[in-house]
C-alpha cells in the first residue's frame, strides 16, 4: 500500500510538472510575436489601440493582455468599375486600377478608425466619389482626348482625400472609358460628316488651284503675245524710220534714172512731164 501511494504521488508530480511546462510554453509563446516583412504590428492592450506600432522582426508582448494585429504596408491593387456623367450628361462607364499602400506611421490610426476593411470602407468609395467629381468637369469627347490629364487629376484628388487617413496612392490608370451605343453612333456619324466636308473642301481647293493656274497661264501667254506684237511694231517702226532717214533727193533721182528706159512720154499734156524728167537729168 505504501508503494501504491508512492507510485501515485510520483505520477501526480509528473503530471503537474508537465502541466506547468505546458503553461510556461503557452505563456512564452503568447509573449513572442513576429512581424513579417512589409507589415507593421498594431498593439491592442485589453482592446485599446496603442499609438506605437511594431516594425518588422521579433517582439515581446504581455500574454493574454496584449494582442498584435498585422497591417499590410505593401503596395496593393484594387480595380473599380463604376458609372459617372460627363459635363454634357453622357453616361460614362469607367474601369480604374489603383495601386496604393498604407503608410507605416498611420497603421495604428487607420486600424483604430477603419479597421482591416479599409479597401471596401475607405478606398473604393473615395475612388467613386473622386471619379464622379472629376468626370463632371469634362465633356465626353474631352474625356477621350484628354485622358492623360484626367488621369493625373484623378490621382491628385484621390491622394488629397486619402492621405489624411494614411493611404498613399502610388499609381492610377484609367483602363477603359465606355459610352452608350447612341453616343458612339453619333460620334461616328459626326466623324464621317467631317471627313466628307474635308474631302469636299479639298476638292474645291484643288479645282480653284487648277483654275488659277490656267488663268495665270493665259495671262502669261497673252502678255507674251502682246510683248511680241509690241516688239514687232517697234522693229517695223524703227526699220521704217531708218529707211526714211536714209532716203535723199539725189538717191531718189538716181533710182528713177536707173529705172527710166530713156523714152520720153508719147502723149504730152504740157511741159510738166518733160520738165520733171529734164529736172532729173540736171
């Protein structure tokens, strides 16, 4: 019987020792927390958020009294599909991709104010609000032609709204603008009309250029003909003047004598003919 009591005591002692060791392991395990890379640890002491956050590495906490919540500070991507209205009241379906991260120094505050659902509670509603506000300042055509400017404005406004909560927008991309079928058809019809108008104007301008060219050719030809006539008239006048200046009485008499056959006129009506001829012989 003494041996039974000794044996039971030894077993009970072993069990107690094992329980104590187990409790110690639990306490030690609950006292150590590991914060992984790209994360911060928000410390809760009996549910109250501590303003001091734990950085990457191994940390100790008070077992059962403190709890550590991991906050992801890596860049994450969220994609939002929403509708808005342009300045000219066109319905615009938009797909936007936003890359953002939680500022490490703001991990405790954002957990305190929003919790872990900050993507659904804070980021996505902010994207929808900013998109509607910015889109309302542009016509549908401007949204397409000024897509880069709109993207920059969205990025700036979204950062302004989210930075106060510790959310930093790293990149924003407008993946797609989509409009109603009626608006797209109207745009296509307008483009066709503009192309036809441009074609008509081009053809008219080409016809006008051809007409002007032909008119210029005719003017040049007429001017050339006029110049030719003038030069010919000038040459004729100069020739006549030269001939006129070269004629003299002696030359004229000589030419007459050269052409006279030596016969006096057979019919005489007076002395004038003979006198004229005899004058040439003097």
